[in-house]
C-alpha cells in the first residue's frame, strides 16, 4: 500500500460488543485508499509561477520580434536613402569634376593671353 493514503471515514461499520445487555455500537472505519485530489500550497504556487513565467516570456518574445521588425525597417530605409544619396553624390562629384576642368581650361587660356602666346 502507498504511504500517501488519505484518511477518511468510510461507510464500513464494525460491531463492538459492549455488555451483554447493551446493543452493539457501530463505529466507522477510518482508512481509505482514494487518491488525494487536493492541491497543496506548494503545487498552487508552482502553477501560479509557471503561468506568470509564461506571460512574461511571451511578452519578452513579442518585444524582441517587434525590435527586429523595427531594425529591418530602419535598415531598409537607411539603405534606400544611402543609395539615393550615393547616386546624388556621384552625380555631384561628376558635376564638380567637369566644372573644375572647365575652370582649369579657362584659367589656362587667360594665362596664355596674358603671357602673349595666344
């Protein structure tokens, strides 16, 4: 038998002889083999903590996923902006290069005029 038996009154009756003149006294038996259905404070606390842990974990995972989505959106936006800025920068660099060449040519022509080689 299991050590964890529940002690409860049963419907079994035991006849105890008292005196010859008295009727038999009925006593209930005090042992039962029914499984214990009640939860103790430890089990209730464990279940409560497991539920709380699950709620916190779910919230943390949701927060991490939201952060990852935001990171990807920012990265995509930054890459798009950088691509546009890069194309503008290349165009601007070419424009500056052409202007510099034009100014260099003009300066050379003026220098030739002043020196008399024209």
